[in-house]
C-alpha cells in the first residue's frame, strides 16, 4: 500500500474555493499530479471530511460531489479505519500534541508508507518518523 504523498482534506476543499485562486491553482496542480503519477493517497477520513465540507459549507451539488468522489477521491483512497490506525493515532496525539483528528491523518499517512503529508493544518517542515509535513500553499 506504499505511496509517496498523503493529501489532507484542506487541499481538496480549495478545489471548490473561488475566493482563493492561488490556493485553488496549487491544489489543482497537486491533485492532478497525484492522480497522474499514482503516488498520492488519502484515507477514509479525508473522503468524509471533504464531502462534508464541499456539500455542507461550500454548497456543492450532490452531482458535483459524486464526480469528486468517483474521479478524484476514490482513486486516491487507500487507508481505511482499523484498530491499529486508531492506536497509532492515539500514540501520536499523546507524543506530539496534535488534535485527535490531525493525529489520525498523520497515522494514515504513516500507515500508507508516505514520505510527505500535504496539509496547511500542521507545522510546515515538521518530521514524524519518515514523514515530512509540507504546506503546499507556502511560497517555494
């Protein structure tokens, strides 16, 4: 199940955000590259959070959400909930002080064997085991 890049929910949300064109363009490029190269992945949690935000808060129609699920999220979806994922998430929560949900994201990225976690919610450049957290919206 090894992948290189794990993509957090906020990246997918920016695909629908018309108020932040810079972030939208960066998110589109990152997601497109991940799909083309087959080296990106997400977890069940990212699927749930993304669909909730785009339908509830951003007003995406069910048909658009379904296309997002079928064409983008499902092809990247590799990590499902397991007892070991939650155990690892709890350990990361205690060790690093991440929120519980952020801990599950980090745990999922580690479970998938990723070396990068793209998220703007965590500290850019922080390392957790083999994983480096990268904010895709900071200037290079």
